[in-house]
C-alpha cells in the first residue's frame, strides 16, 4: 500500500527514524524495505543499513543503493569516506 501511494514525507521520516534508532534488526529491515518500495531510501538511510551488524540489513542496503543509484537519487560520491 505504501508503495502504491508513493513517498509521503511524514511517513518517510518516521520510517527513517525507525531505521536509525530501533534496537530490533527486524524492525530496521522492515523500515528499509518500506522506504525502498516507496522510492524513499536515500544515502543516509542506506549508510545506516550498511553500518548495521545485521547481515540481512547490510545486504538489503546494498540492493537499495543500486536502485537509488539507478534512479539518480544517490551516487557513489555519497558513500566515499573523507579523511
């Protein structure tokens, strides 16, 4: 349903908050899936997933990055380390 309605800024912020702060990896993964389906996953969200200890969250973050990059919402520049 969220996918069909598209990215609502309020919902996207709420899901990004869950992604960043929930202690439950399943909740974080579901938040990432929802953001991904809505086309609202961005560099910050993906970076949070890549930093996770959960291997499934890291794997789905990579998948989300590929879709984000293909839609030109983010690029490799967003993920380069700065010194």
